C-alpha cells in the first residue's frame, strides 16, 4: 500500500481550506414574489474545484441545480419561475466537499414583501429595508422588529445607520390596504480582524514592550557593574607592594668600617657602630683598627648611639 507523504497531505488540506466560494443572488433580496425569476451564482476562487448549487426545502434535501429544479450553466443556476415551494436554504458546494455560506430565500404568494439584504451586514455599515407591492415600491409602510413597532416611513423604505449587533433580528413591514410581508431575519456580523497600521500598537503589546525595555536596562546595568568589578580586581593583583633592596658595596667602608644593610627594609638603616679597637705596640708605633658591626636582625627599634667600647692591648 502506497503511503501518502505528510507534506502532500498538509498541502492538500491547505488547498481545501483555501478554496472557497460565495453565493450571490440577483435580484438581491431574501424575499421574492411568486412568479419572479432569480439567478444564483457561485463566485469561486478556484474554478477547478467544480462548484455546484444545492438547496434544502420542505420537499427535498441537498438536491443540486438541474436535478428537478433550475437550469445549471456552470457555477450559475437560473430559476425562471419561483414557487412558494422553492423557499428554503441555498449554498454552493465543491466536489471536494467544501461549502460556502448559506442563504435563505422566502417566496410568497402574497401582495407585499420586505426586501432585505440576503447576505449578512457588517457592523458599522448602513442598511436599507424596502417594503413593496408587485406594482409599487414607494407606498407608506410601517416597519416592525421582533413584533415591536419601529416607525412608519412615507416612501416605503427605512434606513438603519451604522448597524450593530443590537439591530440583528426579525423584521417585517405592513402597507395599509395591501397587507403584511412575511418576516425576514437580518444578520449582522462583526468587523474582520485586520493588522494594525504601522506605528499603532495595542495595549498588551505596549505593556510587553515596556517590560522588555526595563529588563534590558537592568541587564545592561548589571553588566557594567560586573565589568568594573573585574577591572578593579585585576588592578589590585597587578600592583603589588614594591620591595626594594640595596646593598652597599665595600667602597662604603671607611677606615676599616663595614656596613651591613637590612634586606627587608625599604630604607637603608645603619645601626650605631660598635667599635672595637685593637692596637699592637712595638717599640715605638701603635696601629689602630676599627671594625663597625651592624645588627642585621634589628628592624624596628632605634637606640641612641652607644658609647664605643674600646679595648686596648699593647705589646712591648
């Protein structure tokens, strides 16, 4: 068994949803007199779909145009003589099973009809209702909605400005001396949802935008603080305390004086000299040698200069 590709299946489903048709009626009226002629047309988006007209009446169900009623000419169905038995629901249907919106047509054998839009009216639009007889369409007429009197119009037509959902209902009219029309339902639909124009934003979108801006600002502040902290830490690590050491060369020895410097101190500290004298006397000469000894371990304490300890030795 050959398996259907998921992509092909998805494409076919989209095609089925895309193909559509709308049913139009000429003359455009939901009510007709017995004996009137009417033309119904399936205005299709895709002629390959094969749209046909079907109807449900009190005598038949889902019958198509040309099968006992009307004359089919492609996607158009012409009915030359309307009978009260032709009252019912009409719609377009494709060979793939897609359907259009349905409309209701009422055929009366009386003398008065109410011409109202056969298709739904969009909110905000104006709609005009005509009350007429077979011979006249400008006689004074009284209009009713859901059984309640609205007003009387001298010319036989009533216009409703900027219709809303509250205007939806069952309307009829009455012409004195001629009779009353059958009731006709007026359908009102909402406005289609369209994309907002450039520069316009709805309230939820503006709230989301504000929240996102605040979050981005907070993240930027945290990032700056983190970078500054890292730079500060690196500066501390790269600037250790400078340790200087200096060693005096033997040239600093004067008259047999030797100086030892504290290697861990930043400054040269020379301790007070502890002088040791030695002399060897011969017959006439005496030689003196002075040795200066610095306390290497002494770092912090400073003592006043001590009196030199002199040791004399002589040989004669």
